[in-house]
């Protein structure tokens, strides 16, 4: 039995929703992955009379396709879709059987109208919490449009293929045999990249001025928008990526009243809550410039200009770069930022973790269970991580900690092959050979697009008062882009609500 009893009990409920006869076409060999995959599909078939298993030969072995009787759907799993991808399998079964996907009808029509042949391959790891969004989006597109196919490829099951393509980050998507994209992508982002945005600059610029415009769609921005909309004023959100950094967060256990959740799930809940109100959400648009005339003007990267009586900046923060030669050149070619997602691709290899804070030491502990050896690089004379984490790290036999060292260069040819560093005690330059570098040195506020007139501290955080107000009347800020002493999801939500109430008070007084 592949599925645990409790999971099987939950799955039984979904199996009752299957609408039409389905065939799981299986291409299996004699390897362990094939045996596990065959056991899984047979177990699925035993749970529904509408599912049959047919052995065949597909492009990859082991793999299986999910088809409706009499109709190919283009959905293939190369590997065993358990772990984070089990939900992708369940959704594929339901949608292939005929159940409508839970997306806007306009999006469905947009997918159906795509012309041309598109053959997608997504390379994933089963521990990656960002991969299912990509897999599920591409599966849905394949089901809705006969010109589109998608194969999910488990990198652990196809190591030689992954290595031959130098894939060192997941998810990585290929289209018609050529690289298409890397990293978490929503259905909206994939469609925008494939066929362009549905809203051009002129359409956005013609929008009526807002009473309150929120720039940034993370927890602070979502909270601010809901509080503003509840006041009955014209509210808009413009965001480069709705959800922000939370989308890249795997485990959340300190969001009070929710014992445990994951970032993408929390973001989905935020999005549903925002949709309950009359809020104009403009996703996948990056702010470029802020100016104040009679009204605030926010210029976007595509040239559109949005106007508003008040503005709340909630652009959050992004991964801090170490800023050495080789970092950008080898990004996704050995330089990574998410140990949970990309760690399995470095199995049996020597990797480095740069950063000795909590995030860095947690990453080193996680990676030590996968890779051959981990070397931690810490700039200061001592690690900054909590004592309990340091004790756990020191108990691991395949971890080396280098303190008081400065990373000088990440070296490589096509991919990373080492790090050159300086011992700050002796000033001696040294080099260590390795195949991967995980950068874990914290976050930097996303405020570099703002004018100099917006007062910020030395690290770029916007200085706000107790109402969330900046030094410019009518301009407010909330969340991780501000000088709040603590950066937590629950604090960002509170500061978003606080800034919205402060901005509303400004509006009624002016």
C-alpha cells in the first residue's frame, strides 16, 4: 500500500466526485520508482470503478498519463507524484474526469483560445512547496486546450536528465524543448509570459483615481486593502506578485489561531478574502516611480500611471544578495536561495550555506540530511543563530563551520564549482571546491524605486509614525518595507490595517 490510511480515507471522498470514465496509461520498468508508481495507480483504480489502468509505452519510463476515455488530455506524471505533488495528482484526476477548475471563466476562455502547439515539461522535487502551483497550472492548461501538453518530471527519478540540462533549481519549466522559466509561477504569470498581459498601459492609465492605492500585495497590502474597502472608499492594489515573500515560505507555525499552515495556502486565503470586497486588484505589475502632484501618481514598469488621493507602500522585502562576482552569473546554476525547494537536486554533493543566522543554520541542518557535506560561511566571529540550532548543527558529522570569513567570489564554468573567501583573522585568501551555494543572509526592503524625498533609515526601510504615516502627507507604509523592529506575518497584517486606518483618517480630514 503506497497511501497511508488517513490520506486514503480523505482521498475516498474526492474519488466520489469523478464524473467520467478515465484511463491511467502506465509506462513502467523494473526499477523501484516504476514499482512504486504502478502500486500507486493500481491503488487509485481500486478506489473508483471509473478508473482503469492500461500498460503502454510513453516517452519516459517510469511515467503515467491521466486521460479521459476516448480523449487524450496531455497530462503526464514522470515519477511518483506524492509529497507536495499529491494534490496535483488529485486535481488532475478530478479535472480530467470533467470537473471544472476553480478559476475565472475569462481565464478559461483565454486558455482555450491559445493557438499553436505547446509542449511543457516541468522539472520538480517532491519537497518543493512552490512546484505544485506550476504543475497544477500547466496541467489545467493541458486539460482545457488540446494543443497543450504537460509532463511533470521528478528530478530525483530522472537525475541524469536533470544533470544533462544543468537544472539546479526547481521548478524549472521547458517549452518545446527550450527553457521557459524557473521558480514559482502562477497561472496568471505563465499566461502573461505565453500570450501577454490582458491589461495594457493605456487601459490601466484610464482608470479613475483611487481614494486609496496600495502598492504591494503581501499580508500588509492585503490587510490594508480590506480595511480600506470596508470603509466604502475606492480601493486598489497593484502588486508585482500577490502574496509576496509569503509564497516562498514553507512552514508557518506562529500565525496565531492557526496552528500550522504553508505560505501558498495562506496567500490563497488572503486572495479569497480580498475578492470578497470591491477592490481593484492589478497583479503582475511592478511600480517604477512615485510622484505627488494634486494627486499621487504611481508609474508602473509598463508605462501606466495610476492616480490616488492616498497611497500605502507595502512592497515588503526580497532576498539579500551577497554582491560578489559569480552570484548573478550562476543563479539557478548552483546559486540558490531556497534549501527546501532546491536541496534535493544537490544530493550527494558538497554545498555551502552563506549566513550564520537562524535561517542559515536551519538551511544547513536541512541540507545535511540530503547532501554529502555542508560548509557554513559566517562573516562575524560567532554564529548569530539560536543556541538550540547551533547545538543541533554541531551534532552533525557532515557540517563544517567557517567563522570570521568573507566570501570574495563564487567560481564556476557552466555551473558553480567553488568559493573563494578571505580568512578575516589572517587575511589569507583561500578556495574551496563545491557544487552549490545557498545564500541565507536575510532580506532587504524593496524601496529602491521610491524618490529620495521619502525618509528612510540607513538600510532603506521607510520611517513611519504610530499611524503608519511617512514624512509625506497622504503617503503611508506598512509591513517589512518599514522600520518596524520585527518582521513577522502577523505584525505585517496589523501594520497594514493600522496604515489603512491612518490613511482613512487623513482622507476625511483633508
